[in-house]
């Protein structure tokens, strides 16, 4: 199970990095994607003051949001909703 999860993550990261490389502006797109993902995670947590919903801020969630951008934040939000709510 752990190998399957690691493989899926590796394929996802490779796809994101490859698309950034093919765009011709790798560093610009990587930085903008990272900033957008982290900003969206912080905005979800800011809205969490009103709704009670938060995403834990740790190294793993920051890396996911920085690598995948806004889709990474959406995925973390869905996983938090589906897996951690009872």
C-alpha cells in the first residue's frame, strides 16, 4: 500500500514538473504555482475561523500545496473532509 501511494505521488510530481519545464518558463511557473498553493491554503485556514474547518500547517501540507498549487489545496480539503470527519 505504501509503495502504491509513493508511486502515485511520484507520477503526479513528475507530471507537474514536466509540464512546467515544457512551458518554457520553468522557474516562473514553479514559483507562481507554489505561491498560489500556499496562499490558497492560508485563505482556507483564514476562512476556517468562520467555519471551523482547517488544514493542518506542517511540512507535508506545505510541500503538497507548493508543488501542486491550488489543486493540491483542493485535494487536501477533500481528503480532510472525507477521511477525518466523522
